[in-house]
C-alpha cells in the first residue's frame, strides 16, 4: 500500500507540474500578444531625396511610448531607391499607441532622414480583440 500511495502522490505532483507549466505557457502567450512582426521589403516607392546623390538607406522602427528600443535594418550601401532589405523585425508594441517608420541614409557626415510615416495601433488592437471574442459576446 505504501507503494500505491507513493505512486498516487507522484501522479498528483506530476499533474500539478503539468498544469503549472501549461498555465505559464498561456501567460507567456498572453504577454507576447502585442509583439508585432514587421516585414521591411524595399524603398522603391520613395521619392528621391534632395541633396543626396548616392544614398545608403536603412529603415528605423520606433514606438511612441512603452518601448525605448530602436530597431534598424542594415544599411544598403549606395543603393538609393533600389535598396532591397527583405528583413523581418519584431517590435514589442504592448504599451505603445503608434509605430513610427523612418527611412534614413548613412552619409560621410553621419545619418540624415529621408522619409517618415507611421501606424496608429489602437485601431489594430480593437479589431484584433473583436475578432478574438467568442461568438455571442
């Protein structure tokens, strides 16, 4: 009977560990819900920047608030508008309300901005939350 009691205790402990592990996974997935994947392809649709003959573009992604990390693609040396990045950047947007997208160029004197734009994130969140709700709610 002692062996049977030990086996039952071991099984109960194993079940508890499995439940904790699964709960932990669910929490991690919930925390990572607002990690945005950004595919940076090229800059072919940009206008030619004034004053830059052979420019070496790169793309910079920043959040307005909640994430201080600056994410840059590699600069494509002297490629100008024909630069092709084909890079994927993951950005934590959990506490942010906007994602800023800027194209910069490296020059002999430093970096200069070529173009900027961005995305409001609240509309994306509202749409995703609505789609995640079970039917009838």
